[in-house]
C-alpha cells in the first residue's frame, strides 16, 4: 500500500466501521482509553465451545485512527483462540494499518487491540480459575 | 478582502485572520486558495472545505533526506501544483486550533508569500457551525510561482538559542505541556516518548503552553487576554523572543499570535526545538 492507499483504507474503516455496537451475552466486555485523545473504546467478545472467537463488537468514541483501528481489529481476530489473541503483536498491527501513517499515534492505533488482549486475558484467567476449582 | 469581524479583538494585525463566515462567502473566488493543514492525517479525506487542497506535512514540505524544509524550488513547485500564483490569497485552516495551519503560515512567510490568512477557529469551528465538508479533490491549473529566498529572520537555529542564553533582553518560550517542560515526558501524553535523549527545558525558558492562546472553540483569544498571558510572564514586545516546542509546529502557533495578533517585532521560531536541543551533547538543560 502506498501512502494514499493506506489513508483511504483507514478512512474506509473510520467511516464504515465494521462490527460496531453492543454484543449480547458477551464473555469479554472491557473499556480502554487514551485521555490525551479522548479515545474510549469498549471491546466485546464471545468464544464458542471450542474456544474460538465467534462474535466480536466494539463501541466508543475517539480519533480517526483509534476508531479505524478498532474496526480493523474486529476483522482480524475472528476464529482465533483467546491465547492467540493475547499473543497478537502490536508491531504487526501497526504494519498492517500503515506504519507511516500511524507511527505518530501508536497508542491510538493499538488501543482496541490492547483493550481486547487485556479483556481476553482476564476472561482466560477467570476460566482457568474456575476449572481448577 | 479582510475578515473585519476580528477587529474587535484588538489585534495589531487583524488582517491575518478571517472568520468562517467570510470563508463561506468566498468559496468560489478563483483568486483565493484554501489549504487544509492537519495534525490528523486522515481528516482531509474524511471531508474538507469545498475547493481546499491538502497540505500533508509529512510529504509536502519536508526535505526527504536532510532535516529541513523543502527548497525554494520545491516550494515553487508545490505552489504551482496547487494553482497558486504570487497574488493568490492563501487561506490556511486545520484541526487542533489551527496548530499546523500556523506552522504552514510561518513556512510560507519565510518563502515570501505575504497574501495569507488563517481561518479563525479552523476545522473545529467550521464543523460546529454545521458548514459543509466535501470529499472532491480539486485540480488546479499549474502556475509559474516565484518564491523568495528563505527569510530566516523569523527562524532561530540552535546556535542563536545558545548565544542568547545570557542575553537579558531575550525571552525563550517553551510552549510544550508542563510535563514536557519539567522533563517528566519528552513528548505529549499518548505520543511515542522518543525523539530526544534527555528531558527538561532550555535554561531560562518560560513555560507557556501553546494552546493557552486559544479559546475552547479553537479561535484565538482576544488581544487583551493574550497580553495578560505573555506580559504576565515578562514576555513583552521590547524583547527578542524565541519560541520552541518539540519540532517547531506548536511553537509556530505562539509565533503567529505574538507576531501578528500582538505585533511583537522580533519573534523567531526555533524549529529544531527539543528534538534537537534534547539530543545535543553538553547542551545545558534545566530540570527541576
């Protein structure tokens, strides 16, 4: 992607957010924020019986990059296990979003993924604890 | 063509500002070129003022190799590409209180374009007033623009800054956030904390964050309010003033306010700023 293509890719996600809205029966629901940019993103997720993500939604407000990134993240985690989501790389995400464009705003670009990873980690730890009990 | 609505604010040079209503009434005037300069790189594509071209700071005005701006010839080519001739009235606007619009104003002024204005309040005010944004990218017939050699009387270099450290008539203004000034951070909150080896500020610098010159709606504060801010820190028109921030863009906003709105005769913007000073070996730094 050249710079203009990367801009158009992000603008498309910003203007046509994928998987936006609440999620019924979510097992993960966690909000994360960047006070400096007034970004507040809530990530909702649900896993199927095999432990693979089968539903994801997001809600919130924020700058163009944080919203575009949240939309994109919901597209790339479908079917992944909690562990796979936790192991996702922020660097890879920044590369896919267009490093040249988002490198000045990495906290915005990674807010959604970081929030999802944290929420998924808490969900997994809770599930493990329940299992050992 | 002047935005006379701003006269009441008591500015020394009110002619450098136009109001959003004035711009709305002059969108179809061929001798006017609107230029949008944003910090947020996506905003122009999300929507811009009808007829406006995009100034992308990362690609349009930076030398790709040396840390410097484009050359005189490069500036001429840029103006030509946007269909701007030497008589065109350029109206700059952007996001975040016109932060990058003022930075552009400063650069364009160095290359000799004087017929320029800032749209007071920028994108924020235009949007708040429910005025239209479009996605069409305009194409203009190239011109034969002639730029002047760079006027560096409004630009400060590190040697100028260092030479003035003991000058009682010199005032340094660090326009960054208090956390950057004290060295707690080396960039704004939520931005990558990189670009300088050390935190702190240049000795003698006074901390007057750039956005204190703006109202909540993005417009500039009145002359009286601005005087209270700068006089209150002993930054008065009789002094040689140098503004700086991290790379010189926030400080261009303060340069603009002091030079045009308050009429200070000697204000320079140090665009090397903290990303230069905070990396210089043995450069003196104050840090509480």
